[in-house]
C-alpha cells in the first residue's frame, strides 16, 4: 500500500474539511486519555501496542471520512468490543471523552459533524453487540 497521507492532505465530509493531521491529533490525544481513564482503561488493557493502535484507528477514520486507504486492514469491531466487555455504559463514557477530545482539536463545524457520526456509529455498535451476544450465548449454551 501507499504511504500515509501528508499532514495537510484534506478530505471533505458533507462539506466539512478535515486534514489528516486533524484526525491523527484527535485519535492520538483521545487514546492517551483512555489509557488513564478509571473506567475505560480496563477494557482497553488488551491493546498491546498503543502507537500501532493509534495508527490503525487513524486509518479507520481517514477511510471512513472518504480518504484513500493506505494500510491493509480488515477491522471487525463487533467481536473485539464484545470480548472486551463493551456495553452501553462504556459507550457513553467513550463518547463523552471522545467528544471532549474533538472540542480540544477541531472547529465547531468539524466537532458537530464528527460528534454526529461517532454517536450514530456507537449506537450501531451497541445494536450489533447485543445481537452478537445473543448469537454467542445461544451457540455456547450460555443463554
């Protein structure tokens, strides 16, 4: 694959511009906060390589916002989150910290859009997680 985008490379999402640096800055700061959060640090203990995780999640958001893929990655978040104990309460905490981080780094227009996208994605993940839990428990005789 190609190299990561230049820091000032831009993508447009619904008329709102984001630079690669904007996305990286948010993700890097956010996961720094997660590592010290009394609630979220426990489910994130499975992350063994934080710089690699930050690279992967920056790529995820860059591509989600319409940027070109520059890494090989197949990310299936439902099982990862399920086995880390993901639930609606953890999502609420995650979104709270994520939205605080957005406000630290971005314009109000960028914050509003990314807040909406992350909230909707989180809700979708909760629904998929609940479905995965039912399937997992019926397959493994736990429910």
